[in-house]
């Protein structure tokens, strides 16, 4: 019997689909280009420096511990770009680099590589930077500065304290809501189109929603987690606002301030760290939404998106197990023959 006619036995799937991992990853990177362009528009060259530093840290760390071909799938690039978009424009590049390296090293490679990690690597990198460099990561540059000027000490020498330039910092919408009772809060339109302070990728929600819509239309994103997050935050904050409108902000400021849109669209939809079942996706999103409002309203920090997603990442295996659909043809639990 010739080799061509021999029966081959293998596990399914037996046909390869037209979309592979690199295609998905680089499509996500492409969808982030408008978000990055908006960041560069509002924050000038500092945006490119910060994102480049975080991306270099992620990609070089992956290349150092994996084969060079492993970098081509785009997963490390996504981690670096998303981490950079989670950082303020004045962040020193060396700190962004360290955050990208930690996100890939501790958040991905330590668990075995692509598809094995429990927590979102970009958010884990940001959590590390939050603990290691709390002052640098909470120094928010003002908008409206000359485009070509740096928004901080981006080029600070590694392992030195960056200089804080007087007159270039401003409060974010979440900071205004948390510590100033909402006095001077930007309008929803300003928050939607990026005319506010904050991290590079959280100021222009319109571009984030545009990128998410592109991925959903191509079938590359699970739409359930972001929809569940947005609905939960809107309903929860709406109830609190109805109870005491002077104390609690309404749904729209809650939805379009801070990193909620970026986290919901690009972090909570990570196929590795989020549930794969439809019911589990709704539970996952609702849990994140509830935690975000709880932390923002009663927590010690003005923002809670990062911690909410990382917390729910830890429950993803249990949610998948609890929401597994019944196997076709199998008897239901407790059924008798």
C-alpha cells in the first residue's frame, strides 16, 4: 500500500480554517492603529515613545525566551501596545519597557506561553508598574500643550527618578469625580472624543469603539463581555445616581471616563483569559461591571477596571466549568433510564 492511500487517523479538526492565530493577533493590532493615532494627536511624540518602550519590552522578552518565530504571531506586540495605551504620556520609556518585559515574562511565559496564561499580560504589567512606580503612573499631563513638546521626562535615564514638570499635570475625569465631587467634570462629548486627561488609550473612546466594531464585524471578538460590562455599569451607576444624584455620578460619566472602554473592548475579550461559553461570558462581564463601580465609588482608588478584570480572570476556569453546555446525546444530571 502506497503512502498516498494509507488511512490517516488524527484528532479533529480535520480542515484548517482560513483564520489562524497570527491573522487574529495582527488584526487586533491593526484595529488599535486609530486608537494610537488619537493618542499621538492629543499627546504628541510622547505617545509614540511610551508605546514603543512598552512594545519593545514585550517583544524582546518574548524573543529572548522563545524562538524568534514565536514573535511573529503578534501576541507580544498586542501586549506591548495595550500596555502602552494604559500608561500616561509622561511615563519614562524605561519604565514602560520594564512593564512590557514583566507582562510577557510573568504574565505569559511563566505559565507556558501563548494560550496558557491565566491573567491578561498587559494588565499584569500595568499592575506591576502601579506598585513599583506609583508616582510616575499617576502623573497625568494636560491636554492642549504644543504638539511637539514632551509631556514628561520620557527620556529619563534608567533607574533614576523622573522629573515632574510644573504646570503640565492635570486631574483626570475619574479624579474629579472621586476627589472633587464632580465639580469641573468634562462633558461626555469631551470624554468621548479625547479632550480630557488620562492614559494614552483611555481618552478617545470613539476610536476604541470603532476598533471594537471592526473586530466584531470580522468575527474576531466576542461581543458579550463588553456589552455585559457596559450594561452592568450603566444599570448599577444609574441606580446609585437615582438614590443620590449629588453624591453619585450618572451612567454616562461612568461609562466614558477612565479606562472602562479600553478594558471592556480589548482586555475583557482576550480569548485566553475570558470564558469561552456564552453564559460564562455574560457572568464574566457582569462581574467586571459590578467590581468597577464598587471600586470607583467606595474604593480608595478612582479607577477599578484593571483590578476588576484581573480578579475575574482568576475565576475564568471555574466559570467555564460551571457553564459547560450539555454534551449532545448525553443524559441530564439526575435523569433515570
